[in-house]
């Protein structure tokens, strides 16, 4: 009995301690996990975010690069970290919306995290080798239908967004193109330039310099709306596949056990960040558009995406059998 | 031709400002230091320093980061020669004869040749970028998956030549390396292979962990076991500077290595590694006394060290002319440029002439700085071998652990090093050399990737490897090399049979 009482007391103080710390948070440096190697695109977004949060929250924010498994290693680490607000993640679409569906991860995209806000988005660009007689999305569909299985597309590997976006496109418009995986998005883009593959759905950052140099021909962007960087390029949705929308995003997420008071504080800070002109400028340099979503909107977006990829994978496996 | 010189002149005016000279020096010094520390590679260092360059002007930042990269190539041979720990895949072969030379008391000689060869190769590589950068980049565009596959096959066949002992053991080691290289996510299906459910293994086995275990710590253990080799080591350090005779012997190797490195460095992927391995194989083939290789042949240090440094310079070609990074380090430099608002792409030369020509000019300056920094240090490094081994081995073990950890900030990689140490020790007991294993490990995944990609893009037709001229030539070379390896042993066996 006595022991139980002590336990209850301890638990009580423990609880009050967490609520108190949530109010005072942050009282010590915050670790912002970037699940990719330094120098990459997500790393740039992570460092811009860290710098702003540091200013806004008045605490040191340390960027901790935990690369591996296409973002799974770092995301997994955050999902298992204590939910005290001192470990946050700049997660990305691949490890959160795709990997849990396409392979086995020890975390659940919804249950293991509390999404706070998307901070940046970047569309993919449909690029083709200029020697092909394909000048528009309509041409692409016509050509692909006339030559089933003949058009080849490069991707960053079977588990990545570059593969899934084309697989979704194939399923929606009824074409069949041949998948050629590479080790990463850069070599896949380079293969479109050299003509080793015919096309790819490439990240805007990688695509822009090649489009400007006319080494590839850009046909469309994959996002729901046109990109601020290429206002003349139509979307895939407005040309051949209404409703088609694939976009790469980075967002701040916390372990699922993080108190809502802390989530709200971070959300407020990120809202200010999305309106900050300097942040916008720096994001644009990295090829990204600055974004803000509420935790509820962000959760809904992930749920929607997970659903989209799960349906697609089911369609693909049904077609195979 | 004239434009190149006036452009290069402009480049020197950019690179020779006091501030940019300072950045170049910082890069060269940092590069040398991390090259010397086993396991700490340019990738980890550049990523650590990347945030610090935000405040700099982009040209200065790139000059410094590039200096770290090619500076590390100078320093990387130091530990390979002194304590048999290659810091990077490109100095694996240097360890074979370099360490033997150190054991014979000729460490200074080996280090000096490595530095001089690196300097000549670095300058030559830079001249090639300045004069031929854009056309060479177009040449790499002609290389497609089947050609890469055949190039990797040539690399694997040369790996057999590396072995001093039995060809059978060498081939077994290559296959063990191929198997280890299979671990990780298969890019064709997205399935994890041989990872035992460990996400830490999904990107494959960490190369640095493998090398540190197999070479570094395993070497320490076998040294502690039998003191004999170490006694040889610090009792007779006969020469620090190479004699004229040695220099003359190494000259040809430096030239051949430089040419090989310049050529292979331009190719993405394992270009620099293949360059150093094939330079070693070439030297052993052209030598009139191939039996010296593996027992301290100076050409075995001079060739590969020149090759990897030439390759380090020319690996900038695809990045600077096409905006295509060919290695992890180059990808980091793309990141650095992007953060400074410069998108590396095909237009970079015309849009950023200051950056392009300034960087090239800084490479000449940096290479000169490196040889000036490195030559006087040789005396210090050689004296390091006089440090009692009971202290030295602790330093080696700790630095290896830090180096391994620095790659991914992952303690799992340190456990892996421990595991590979055990493997390395067993292999040593079996008299099996680890260099062919590493060659299999590095090339295996690339062979598979390019083989499968070739077949996908040819719609399943295997003739694609014979129809492409580049691929055909490389396969014929591989076949010729294979026959030349097998023939002597066959004819030897025949003479034995006849004698009986």
C-alpha cells in the first residue's frame, strides 16, 4: 500500500514536472535531426529552419545529420526519442509517406509522430531528352501509348519518389514505361541529359540548371499548382491527368509523446518563419517554396499521401498477378 | 588556345588575392591533416566545415573546400605507408608496397615519392581541366551503363594481379568482397538484402568501417601478437630522401599513373579507385621484375599515388562543366554552391567565369602549397614510427574509432569495425590479402547496377556489351589480361609436367 502511494506520488510529480517543462520550454538546446547527409537539399532546409528557430525561441538549435536508408534511419531515431520537445526532425516525404507503405519501417507515419508544419515544398519536373519528338505532355502520352514499354525513365531507386511519381502517372493515364533505377537523383538526371534514358520526373533543384542550358526539355511540373520558378510550365494535372499531384516536402515533426503545448509553440514559430522574407529568399536559392500548415492540416496531408501510395502499390501488385 | 591562357590569367588574378590565398592554404592544411588521420575523410570534413562557409564569398568557399578534397589525397597515403591503414579506397594499393617499404626502413623514400608524384599528377590534371575540360565532359557523356560494366570487369580482373600470393586466394577474396558489397537495399526492387532487418545496413556496409577493421585494427592486433615486424621498423630507418636512382625508377610509374588517373578520374563512380588499382596492375605488368611488387617496389607507390591525385583533379570536370557530381564529395560541393546561390550546371563556365577559372588557378597554387607542406613533414612522420608501439597502437585505435564514427555519427559503425577486425585477423592468419577483397567490395555493387541497367535499357539483349565499341574494347582488354594471368601458370605447370 505504502509502495503504491509512493509510486502514485512519484507519478504525480513526474506529470507536473512535464507540464511545467512544457510551459517553460525551451530551457536547453534543441536537437533538430536532419535524416540526410550534409550538403543536400534537406540539409539546406534544415539549416535555414534551425537558424530561424534559434532566433525565435532564444535557444541554440543544433542540426544533427543522421543519414541512411533514404531518411529512415534519422526518422526512426526521432520516433523513438523522448517527447520533451528537445528532439525534432526535419522529415521528408520519402521516409514518412512512402517508405512505411513500400517497405517495413519500425515507425508508423501517423502514430509515431506529431507533425507540426510543412516548411518547404518542391515540385518535380517532367524532363525528356531533347532528341525525342516529344514537346508536350500530350505528345508524351501519345508516344508512350504507341510504343508500350519502350520509353525508359530514370529514378533514384525503387523506393524513392522519382519512381513512385512515374508509377502513379502510368497508372492514371494508362501508359507503360520502363523503370531504370540509379543510385540517387543526380545520376538519373544526368542520364536524361546523355540520352541513356528517355525521361525522368526530376526534383526542381536538379532540373533547373539543365532546363536553362537546354540540355533537357521540360514538359510539366508534378505539383497541383504551377511552380513560382517555372511559371510557363503547365502542371501534369492541367494537361493529361486531372487530379494528379506529387510534391516533395520537408516538414518539422516531433515524437508522438510530445505535449501539445510545445507543439503549439513550435507551430507559432514556424508560422512566423513562413512569412519571413529572408527565409523565403534562402529557401528559393535551394529551389524550394516556403510553406506553413497547421498540425491538423499536415496530419491530413500525410494520411492522404499514405493512402494514395498504398492504393497505387495495391494496383501495381494486382496487375502483376 | 589564347583565350584559355587569358582566362587562366584572370583566374590567377582571382585566386591570388590575399584572402583567397589564405582560404587555399587553410584548405590544403586541413586536407593534409584529415588525410593523415585514418578514417576521417574529406566527406566528413567538408560537411563539418560547410556551415562555416556560409559567411564567405562563394569563390573563396569553393577554393577552400576543393583544397580539402585534393589535400586529403596527398595526406591519405601517409597512414597507408606508415601503419598500413589506407584512409580511402584510392590509397588501398599504396599500402601494399608502401607499408613494406616502411618496414624496410624506407618510409621517407615512399612518402617523398608519393608527394612528388602527387604534385606532378595534380598539376597535369589541372592543365587538362583548363585545356580540355568541356570536350572531356562530352566524352564522359558517351559512356553508358554497358561501358561502365565492362570497365568494372576490367577493374575486377586487375584485382587478381594485385595479389602476391596465390591467384586462387585472390579470386576468393574478390568474391568475398563482392558478397559484402551486396548488402543493403537493392535499387531495382527496393528490397533489403542480407541486412538481417537492421536499418543501419540498408545503405550497405560502411566502407570506412570495413577498411579500418580489416586493415587498421587487425594490423594492430597482429603487431601486438608478434613484435618481429615492428623491430625491423624502427631499428633501421636508412634513408629519408630518395636517391637519384630511386627517382629514376619511379619516373615512368609517375607518368603512367598520371595519364591513367587523368583519364579515369573524369568517369563518375569509382573512377579514382579504378585508376589507382589499374595503375598498380599496369606497373606490375610492365615491370621486368614483377616479383619485387608486394615486397616494397617503389613503382607500386609512385604509380597509384600519382593516379589517384590526377583523378582527384579531373573528377572536377563533370561537376564544373555539366553540373553533375560524380562522388559524395562532389555532391557536397554542389550543396555548397547551391547554398551560395549558384546552381552548378552546363552554363557555369560562361556565367561564373570567376568561380571556374579562379578554382582552376587555385588548384595550381594549392598543389604547390601541398608539396611544400608535405615534404618537410616527412621527417616528422618517419620519426613518429619511433614512438613506442604501446602508445602508438592506442592512438591508432582511438583515431580509427573517431574516424569511423564521424562518417555517419553512428555507433553501429564502430561495432561493425570490431567485427571486421576479427575477420581481418582471420584473413591474415590464412595469408589472404585484403586488397582484392576491397576491390570486389567497391566494384561489386557498381558491376551489378550497371549490368542490370544495361539489360533494362537494351530491353534484355545481352549483345549490347559487344555492340558498343567502348564496351567491346574494354572487354577484350579484360580477356587479354585474364589470359596473361592464366598463361604463365599453365606453361609453368606444363614445364613441371615435362620435367617429370
